[in-house]
C-alpha cells in the first residue's frame, strides 16, 4: 500500500532568488538545508521546496518543450486559516509581499470565506477558512 501522506511539495522556479524572497516576505521559515540553489520552507503540514525549473524537469525525466514554465500550471495550493477574518489579514500580507490577488476575499457557497493569489511566477494559491475544518496541534488540517 502507498502511504497516505503528502510530505513535500516542490515548485519549479524560473527565478529562484525572486521566488524565495517572496516566500521569505510572507514570514515563512526556511530549513537549514536551504541553499542558493534550493530552498525549503517549513509549513504546518508539508515542506514546501523551491527548485530551479530546468533541474526539476531534468530530474523528473520530462521533455522540457512540453512543460509549462509560466502561468497557471493546473494546480492550486491552499493556506487554510482558523477564522474568516484571517482570510482578509492574509490577503493584505500577501499583497504587501508582492503577491497578485486574483480573487478578493469573499463568502463561499458552503459558508466559508476564500481569496486567491498568484506568487511572482504564477503559482496559484487559495487562502481559505472552512467552518468545519479541523487542525492538529501543529496547525495541519486533518479534516474538513
């Protein structure tokens, strides 16, 4: 059986220093294995790594000519928060750090509150409050 866990998410970066500065600007802490060529940030649930796009494509054995390197890549990451007010607070912090808000904070059909943004390389993120979300002691979402 394949373990039911996501432990590391890697974003391919076309400009690693700029993307790294953005996540540092959010106030996120890097691990000690971060370097000029690789960056790993601690989050409540998984580690988020940034790796040069060309190297990531090569490591995966993919054909670089068919891999989108800019804009929406068909995946959205999420930052789930504890209160509806936090959605608005996080939007302002992301905006201040240079993120592009693509959907301002608003109510959802299920009674939650969300907003969406792009990081400097077009990676899509949702900021969400879900009234039924359950977090563990570290802040990782374990149910919603």
